[in-house]
């Protein structure tokens, strides 16, 4: 047995609160008198009234101490020298230099870092590569950085600043091997003895070809210059066609491909892969049946049917594709099909004596509900009469009628054409409710939180009938859920409304749900 849990939102309360949440302890704290450290909430002042701050697992006195990663040090040494952090340790600023967490003795007041080395900027240059790599080099004339490398630009060039790749001028790389661009050309890793600047020769994949004699197909093979590409081969357009990837000889310019063969356009047509005579035959749909014209046979989608015996029923499915069904006539004089919501329940009828309305067959001279009804001027929508409806240009939409010039009916709901031009077009705006469009709720606010946390309660919260993800596109800092009886309470702090871009400082969010278990 399947248990369906439906949620009913009882209350949603959003209030400003005085306290801020401390993420590490999942508690509220007062920023005026307390600190929110990695390990929880602690007092902001020590017993001497000195102001403290967090230092990993400890606290330190702001005025007299420094925090170097995890440890606390005195701001001044015993002899009064100022201390600074170098990674996790402290050092005397007057004695040493800290380069990328490496300590070096100070030399003649030089204190410029290049990665972990101390350099003299007058004589040394620092070349920077990707991922913040750095390398020191002695300054030289005509020299430039290429990533962390340093090269002479009169003899070399930089191929990739990111990777710091230096090559001699007039050399290039082919499959990681250096070659002379005056003598060779590289085609996807293969070298040819033709100068790189010779435009008569071009690459076709790994092959080199002469553009005067040949052309390249698909970037992978060459064909004679006068021909055209035809999948794995070629064809000459003046005397051939490319049919299904094969060249076929033609005898007249009106011939076209049909499958692997040819047909002659004025007299013939192509039905999928089959050629037929247009004056005597008809193609139901490409790849479908071919019927003889002016007989009892007709098309129903791709399939042909005997119109003496059967009628053709059509309907649009939810993807707006047309679906077809051929049914046997219940009475010989029937000429058409009436399709209710399920095409399987279609019935044949005569369009002369009856009409099909909302899937039901009604006598043309019948009543509409309890009212007499004139089928040339009135509209009868599921038994509800719209006097003069047909004459005034309306149509049925479920049991309601609507003005076809300004409105559109999709799935028994009426929309304004200004909001929805066709039923294919997605729109949540139906005639009397104009809603604001919201950002894609999966990516924002509560839902992004919900995507990260697979707590069952959060999932239910997301699936609740009011769909909070669409109603409030809120970024929630902390979310707790608790259950009492059949009521679930969800609690959190709102940081930002992604719709209005408004940020909140101390805004608490609280919501209660009732779970129905069917
Ligand atoms: C800094 O030191 C770290 C660790 O030794 C090293 O991975 C990094 O590349 C260095 N950064 C620079 C800019 O040299
Ligand atoms: C760079 O190359 C030029 C020309 O070969 C040369 O005169 C110069 O000394 C080189 N520079 C360095 C720093 O090697
Ligand atoms: C290219 O030239 C080199 C040197 O002249 C020669 O050894 C090599 O065989 C030539 N390659 C081709 C494909 O002609
Ligand atoms: C197509 O025409 C060419 C030249 O006219 C001829 O050589 C070839 O045999 C023909 N191919 C076929 C399949 O008829
Ligand atoms: C096409 O059909 C018409 C009418 O049946 C006939 O006269 C004509 O010869 C047919 N043409 C071909 C090419 O079969
Ligand atoms: C349709 O209604 C007319 C008038 O009420 C009646 O004469 C006729 O028999 C009905 N036809 C059918 C097929 O029910
Ligand atoms: C039905 O409506 C049409 C158009 O208004 C009118 O000409 C006709 O006389 C009406 N028929 C009856 C039976 O009232
Ligand atoms: C309409 O919306 C549905 C569901 O949101 C979606 O799957 C579909 O791709 C949308 N169609 C168009 C044409 O945007
Ligand atoms: C919720 O629980 C209370 C007591 O536990 C019960 O009286 C009430 O009927 C329940 N409501 C629903 C909708 O299940």
C-alpha cells in the first residue's frame, strides 16, 4: 500500500528578531556582549573588561595579543619589538621578512617577496604563472616573463602565458615536437615538408592537400576540386545527385532523390522512400501509406482506411501532437468521428443530422439542457446554453463560452491572447489571475537549500500545496524542523529575498504544516 502525505500550510510568520543566529552552536546570541566563534558562543569581554575576539579554538585580547591561525601571541616582545604573523607563527617585523609563510632574515632593508623567496627588485624580476606560482629571475635586456619563465624576445616567443611555454622564433610545436615553420606545416600532429605560410596547401584533418586540385570534406578526407562532398564520397552536381550518401547519375535537371533512387518532380513525388505518380496517387504522410486517388480510400494520419466502412478520429495529446484512430462505422450513413477526452471511446456519427460537442453526439435539433436551442445561432457548452453564442463569435471551453478574438482555450481554461498566443506557449497567467513571474525556484532560496539537504521534512515542505519555493524565493540561513503530533514546524532565518533583492538582517521565518496521511 502506498502512503500519500499531503501537507496543508497552517501559518507562515515572518518577523524581525533582536538576536542573530550563531551557525556553529545553532543558537542565538547577542553581538553586543557575545562572540560567535567556531566552537560556540562565548563572552565578548574577559574578567578585566578587555575586549576579546575568536582565534580558532581560543580567544585573544584584541589590544595586546595577535592571532596567527590557531595560536595566540603577544603583540610586543619582552624588549618591546612589534610582532606579526607568518603563517601559524609570529616574528619580529624589524628582524625578518615573511614571504608566503617562509621567514627570511632581512637584507639591507630589502623586503620584497617573490613566492617564498626574498628578492631585490632592482636586480631581480618576479615572473608570475598560473595558480599564483612565482619565480625570481635576474633582470636582463630584451627579456620578458612568460608565465614563470623569463625569455629573450629577440630570439624567442611565448606561446602560452598561462603555461609559460617558450619557443625559439620561427619554431612551433607539432605533437609536442618542435619544427621549423619556414620548412614545415603541422596537420593535427602530422608534419609535412611545406612552409607554414604557404596558403596553397591546407590541412584536412591530419592530411595536407593542394587547394587548387582538391577540397576537404567533413574535415577528414579530400575530394577532387570540381566535385561536392557526399557523406563518405563525392559527386559531380552537373550530372549527379547525392542520395543517401551515394552519388547517383541523373538524366534530367528535374530529378530529385527518393531513398537511394531518383524521381522526376513534375510527375512524381517521394513518400518516405517510395516514389509515386502524383496524378494517380496520394501519399498519406512521408513514410506512410500511398492511396489511389478518387476511390473510397482516404488517409488517417499515415494510415489509409476504407471510408465506406470506417471513419478517422483525431485528437491532440498533451504534447500537442495529433493522434489518430480508425474506427468502424456504427451506421452506414455516418461520415465522421466524435472524440471525447479518451480517443478509445470515439463514436461515428452523421454530420448532417448530428453534431459533436465536448465529445458527445447531440441531435442538431435537440435541446441544450432544459432550454430549446437553435444550432445555427446558439452555443451549447456541456448542457449550458449561451444564447446567440455561435452568432456572436464565441466557442465552448469546458462548460463556459469565450470570445475567440481576444481569448484562447487550453485544457478547459480560458486565457487572454495577450498572455498566451497558442496552447503550446507556457503561461501560468490565465484570464483573471495575473501572477508575477518568479526566478526558477530550483536554483534559488529555500529550494537551493532543500536541494542540499535531504531531510524528509524539508522535502515535504517543498512539496506542500502552496509551494513555498514559488511563493517566497528566500535565501534561508538556517533551517530547523520539528514535529509535534501531526504538525510540522519549520524555522529559519531569512538572509535575502531573491526577487526583490532585499536583504534581511535579523528576520526570522516560521511556518507550521499539517500532514494528512491517506
Ligand atoms: C606558497 O607556499 C605554498 C606551500 O609551500 C606553495 O604551494 C605556493 O605555491 C606558494 N606560493 C607562491 C606564490 O609561491
Ligand atoms: C637577447 O638576445 C640578443 C640578440 O641575440 C642579445 O644581444 C642579448 O644579449 C640577449 N639578452 C640576454 C639577456 O641574453
Ligand atoms: C622532409 O624533409 C626532410 C629533410 O629535408 C626529409 O628527411 C624527409 O624525408 C622529408 N619528408 C617527407 C615526407 O618528404
Ligand atoms: C554514371 O555516369 C558516369 C559517367 O557518365 C559513368 O561512367 C558511370 O558508369 C555511371 N554510373 C552508373 C551507376 O550508371
Ligand atoms: C501517372 O498516372 C497517370 C494517370 O493514371 C497516367 O496517365 C500516367 O501515365 C502515369 N505516369 C507514370 C509515369 O506512371
Ligand atoms: C432529432 O430531433 C428531431 C426533433 O426533435 C427528431 O425528429 C429526430 O427524430 C431526432 N433524431 C434522432 C436521430 O434522434
Ligand atoms: C435560428 O437562428 C437563425 C439565425 O439567427 C434564424 O435565421 C433561424 O430562424 C432560427 N431558427 C429557429 C428555429 O428559431
Ligand atoms: C513548458 O513547461 C514544461 C514544464 O514546466 C516544460 O517541460 C516544457 O519544456 C515547457 N515548454 C516550453 C515550450 O517552454
Ligand atoms: C491532528 O492531531 C490531532 C490530535 O493529535 C487530532 O485531533 C486532529 O484530528 C488531527 N488532524 C488531522 C487533520 O489529522
